[in-house]
């Protein structure tokens, strides 16, 4: 029963890790980056502070993912 709970938490952490990675802005400098940059200038884009916060959050969620992965492997 407890292993099922840890597995469910692991799945939730995995989904939140995917979401935080997808929410971060890309570092593209090609044509699509210039189009997106123009749209951000007109409509207002993400601030740099938000990207930094998402980066830190991604690190913490990644550590939690690694810890739950190790717990599940050792618990076999």
C-alpha cells in the first residue's frame, strides 16, 4: 500500500517536471525565435524573473524525482 502511494507521488512529480520544463522559454535564436520575440514585444512576454523561478523550481522537482526513483528502486 505504501509502495503504491510512493508510486503515485512519483507519477505526479514526473508530470510536474514535464510541465515546468515545457513552460520555460527556449533559447532559440533562429527565425522562430525572432518571430516569437516580435510577438512578445507587441503582446508582452515572459519576464526574466519568471524564467529564473521556473529554472529553480525545475531543479527542485528534478531532485524530488531522483529521490523517489531511488526509493522505488531500493524498495523493490
